[in-house]
């Protein structure tokens, strides 16, 4: 006789574990504060204006859609505000108002609501919005150009652009400790590496995101960048540089981990995260774009349904 394990589930009603969409949204917003406040300190009131407009317009778009579609208002769950905040964190502080409003429209309406609202979107809404505005008005994302009038207290530049245009010798002045502490130009909330890491650890501890995706994403970036660097150290930067620049850290903890567009099983999460990390370096090193995080995660979102079908054997199954 075979010994089989039984999984017993009680009948309804079930006991809710206390988690909610609003709790997750507000925890993510809380986790972004160190990086966002650093952006305010660095870029001043223009950054405050961009963030305020992005959050308010995202909430307004969701409220308007609820009214038009005759649905109950959903702005109280904090998801639209979270989308607006994350979107603003990726923008330069000099972004014009119409770019911000257009981006939040695409993120909230095209990226989320047309799929039925929260939980139905196959792609990360924030990245959908950013990809569209980046492809449409790429000059506004040339951080070295748009931030040239800022009088920083220390020399700053966009490290990935320097690498792309001038090679490894041009990034010798970018020290890992300085990059970690935000001594680089970039998105309002994407440059303060230490703040993003602390926010990510907070979300993992709170159970708002899964560590498997974040760790495998960073591992994919590290290993792929290391292989390129070993093949040609004079042309390709080392893995530490890639981990601490661009959208890498915000991508690992705040973008790749979006619930609806990422896997739910252990092995698929590792594959998904590693794939996105690998694609990030491939796009940066041999692609046409300076920072590959946005498009890498969107491609990973695309394969997510296939990857998530990888399942372990069921308990008690007889071969």
C-alpha cells in the first residue's frame, strides 16, 4: 500500500490574514520615501512639483475612469498614487507638465484599467507609461543634457551615458561608495542606492514583495556584467558599476516585483528575475538604449505566463 500525504482544507468561510491592496500600496509608498526625499534634497522644488503632479494626475485619471465606466471609486486603495509616485521617481526633475500627465494617463488607463483594473494587467503599468514617453520624447531622458543647469555641490553626471559614449575610461571617477550614496544624476528617486536598498529590505520583511525576484534580478545583472567585463575589460564596465547605476536597484525592488506581471511560484520567480537581469545588461552593452531596465522587465512580463507554468510535482502523486 502506498503512503500518501493528504492536504486538508477546511470548508468556508475562511479567515482573512489581514493583508490588503491598500496596505501593500501604502507600504511601497513608505518604502520609497528615503529615495524620494533624497531626490527633493538634490533637485529642489522642481522635483517636488514633478512628484506632486505625477501622483495627483494618476489619481485623477483613475477617478475619471471609474466615473466614466460607472465603477465604484478605487482611489482609496492607494494603487494609483503608488503608480504615480513610482513613475515620477524615474523621471528627471526637469520633466515638463504635459509629459508627466501623458505618462500617468498611459500608465493608469492603458497599462492597468483597460485590462480590468488592478490584478488583470499583464505588464507593469509604470513601465508601460515610461516606455511610451521615452520612445516618444527621448531627448527629455538625456539626463546629462536636461540637468546641465543644476549647480551640484559635487561633480555629477549620468554614469551609463558616459559608459555608452566614451567607454570604461570615462567612468573611472565613479566610485561605488559615491554611487551608492547618490552622487550621480538620473531619475528623481532612482539615484540614491542606499535608500532603495533599505526600502527593498523593508518590503521583503513586510512580505510586500518576494526576495526571490529581487535577488535573482540582481544576480542576473551581476553575472552577465561580469562575463562581459572578463571578455573585454577595456570596453565593458564591471558588475558593481551596473548594480549601482541607472534604474537597476529601483527595478529590482520596486518594478520587477509588481504583483500582476510577475510569477507566483518559486522556480518561475528565479527564472523571471534572472532573465530580466540578463536582458538588462544585454541591452546596455550591445543594444541601442543607455539603460535597459525598463525594456528588460517588460520583456520578462511578456514571458511571465509561460514561466509561471513551471510547477513542482504535486504532493502524494504516484509516478
